[in-house]
C-alpha cells in the first residue's frame, strides 16, 4: 500500500526555520488536494495548510499565516511546508496527507516531529 513519507522535521530554536517535505512511497494517480496537519499530544490533529491542484492554498490556522508557506510539485506528487519564524507553540508532530479524487480517501504519512525550543 502506497504511503506518504515526510522528512525535514527536527529541533530548532524560536525564530528559526524548517522545511518539511512529503513524497509518496510509490506511484499514486489522481491526487487532488494535499496538505499538512499537526498534532500535539492529547489534542486532535489540526489542519495547518492545504494546497489544491490549481495552486490555491488554504491556511485555516490563523497563527501560521505569514509564517508558513505550502507548495507542491503536482507532476511528482510532492508537497512542501516552509516554516519560518517558528514559535514554541508550533511544536507538534506534522503529518502530510493527499486526497485521492476519485474515492475521496486520504492517504497519510507517518509524521515528523518538529520541536521549537531554546
């Protein structure tokens, strides 16, 4: 079963930057929206950013607007999350997802830990 594989997480000081990447483990066809969720222990997974095939973006979490930028390479089914001016409250496990348009089913990555701390 094809999954997504995230990379780029780690430990960074407040004010620093990280770039998360997400790539499928195999061939996937018919991908629609892609994006990133994050989850803090004990809380629900929350949508951070989404990007559609036509390049439209959505940042439901106002706390990341102006700091995070999502982008994608639709030809390769890659999605990225550039995170700047990181804050301790951005500490979470970040998960990428992709929606298969024909079924509406989401596929997920295993998550990558982002820790913002001095």
